[in-house]
C-alpha cells in the first residue's frame, strides 16, 4: 500500500511540476510564481497525507518545484528578450530604410532643381527672340516643380530624421534602368526576365524610384538566397497604379537577415500602397507591390 501511495504521489508531483514549468514558460512571472508556490504547498500536503515523509523528501519536493519554475521562467525570459531584439532590429531596419529614402529624395529634388535652373536659363536667353522656346521652358519648369512638390508632400511627412554627411548628387535611377540592373544581375549568375504589361507612361519621380528600388532589392535577394539561376520581373501599368512583381523558382526559403523585406514594405507604405512577400504556392518566392499613381501627375509629366 505504501508503495502504491508513493507511486501516486510521485506521478502527481511530476505532472504538477510539468504544468508549473509550462505556465512559467508561457505566462508572466507575476502569474506563474504564485501558481508555483500554491502547487508546491499542495504537493507537500499531499505527500504528508499519503506518505510518512521525512525532511529530506520534503526538501527535495521544494527544490524540484523551485528548479521547475526557474527553468520555465528562464525560457519565458529568453523568449521575451528574443522578441525585443527582433523588434529592435526591425525598427532599426525601418529607420535605415527611411534614411536611405531621405537621401534618395534629396538626390531627386537636387536633380529636379538642376533641370529647373537649366530651363530657366534657356528661357531667359530666348524669351525675346524665340517666345515659343521660352514657353516650352516654362512648361518644363512647371511640370518638374509640380511633380517634385507632389513627391515631397507624399513622403516627407513620414520622414523625421536625417543622416549627417553629404549625399551624392545626380539623377535617381528609374524603370528605364532595369536593363542595366538585369545585365549586372546576369553577371552574378541570375537571368532576369523583365516584362512590361500595359502602356508605359511617365510616372512621378518618387513612385518610379521606389519601384526601381523594390525590384533591385528583390532581385538581390534572389541572387543571395533563392538558389536559382533565373527570375521574372513584371511591371504593370494600370489605371491609377503601378504593379511591380518579382517571382523566382528557387527554394522559397527565408530571405536572408538583411531586413530587405522590411525596407521594401516601408517604401510601399510611405506611398500608401500595398505590399506582399512570401513563398509561392507552386514553389519559389514572390514579391508584389502596388503603388498608387496620381492621375494628374502622370498627365502633367506626359504633357511636359
């Protein structure tokens, strides 16, 4: 009878200790610690009621409860710490991408101001002798300045910090540079098939720059992580939006540790677009973005 009671008590202690460990792993300390104390007291009462327990057995039960709770709590603390580190890394990636966008926005504005200055100089020289050319220069100044201001309004409100140091000046890359990107990627061993859907039309500079950067980052991820020798880039000109898709037939695994997906998602969010990325049902990995295109901005660019 004593042996049977000892077996029952032992199973009770084992099961309750496992439960305490699980609770300590999944719940906060202010909840799991009282549970562990109450459980330990109940274990001691049960042993005293079922067995002729000596001090060594009682101390052992207490130590087992303490070790069990500390093990579960340690796991919970490590998980919480890992989650904090992950959130911090994501926040840092978003901040870094915003700084990069700010630098590129600086380049875009500087390039636009350069065009305005040139057109203004041309208009000033020919306004008396060639009024038609002067009107064309003024129209170009108007279109360039409006598109630049439109891009600034859409993006600057989301950017709050800057990075010290000068940013290089020069025209920002756009969709017309995808051929050069494909050639460079081919040198890295991955063939890029660029497909254009719809009728190409002029885009606001910030939309075109973001589309190019999304393609650039996604193709870079294919080269680094997909384990394939080809990918497909689709640029779709639709009513009121630009659709960007990058698909590969690789292993569809996790896209590295550089937080490139976070950066792409941040770019699309700044333009109030939609973004998805993940393994494709048929295999491989896919990135898709939909960027709104203001109709009037496109019309002005086309007129210019």
